[in-house]
C-alpha cells in the first residue's frame, strides 16, 4: 500500500511537471553526477576479468551541451590466473582515479529546432580528459615456481586519458530547464605506462605491444542546480 502511494505520488509530480513545462532558454551552471557500471582491462595478461567502477563528478556547465567535469573514480581491475596462466601471473588492482574532462554534445553545434531527428541527436556527446590513476595491488603473484620475480610495482601512479562517448536523456523542471540528466556512456581509459596490472616485464619475455588500458560501460544520474543562465536556443525542444 505504501509503495503504491509512493508510485502514484511520483507519477503525479512528473505529470504536473510535464503539464506546466514551457519552452526555456535557461540552464544552470552547476551539476553533480554519480555513475556506476562495469569495466574491463586491456593489459599484459591474456585473461581479463570484468570488474566494477563507481564515479562521482562535479560539473561546471559552460552551456547545456558543454560540461566540464572533475571526477573521482574507484574500481577494480583484475586478470590472469595462478592456475591456468602459463606463467602463473595474476593480479587484483583496487584503484582510485582523479580526472578532469570536457564533453561536447551535438546540440551545441546543430540547429535542432523543427527537426525530429535533430531533437534526438542533440544529446549525443563525446569528450576527452586527463588525470591520474593510483594503482594498489590487493593481490599479485610476484614470483613464479622457479623463483623468478616478475618486474613491476605493487603501488604506482599512471597518467590516464579517458575518451568518452554517450547519450544524455534530459528531464526538465516546470520552467523547461534541464535539471536531471540520465546518462549512458562508454569510456575508454588509456594510460602511458604499465601500472594497471602491476607487471612490467620486458617485451622480449612477454608480448607487450601497447600501454595498459581499460574500458567502462556506465549509467549515471546528473542533477543540475544554481541560478538560471540564458542560452541562445530553446533547450527542451
């Protein structure tokens, strides 16, 4: 009974918001987002495991379609196997990352008024950033059966570049301003060293053609707040 009343209340709130929403040229400069999803490493070991990541992002919106983000991310990257890997290598990296990044949505560039397709495409975005990844090996197999120590560090710092692609479903308040964004995104994080898996063996011993990387598939919720700022086009078209 309580759940039914809660659902009815939420439905009425959104129905009322839709009924009174008006065309708006305004948006808020500030935003706060939370994201969660799965990740997958592309490192030196053949076997890789799917892990989880969680992000908190503070935004400054230059426009409704060009946000700058300051992100704190935590997650797990793992791979290998002391049983099935030929060299018995295995790792579990509990990492923390800090990134700054900017996104650019098509709505900033295209004229979407009067266009059904344009109104859909306007919230597609891509972005790039830079930051640091702090690696901490919760577990790593550092020696093989013959006593050879695999080179590398249990704790390290990497420079990372996140490449971002996604879509934001905007929800508008009663003034027609975007105040909630529901996001689906793909992020590919490229590093410039060998810290994600904790191994730094020479390429003469193990095949190693590229720096460590990992990808994320995420969903997120962004809430915008602050005084209304004018924009050049209707946003909720």
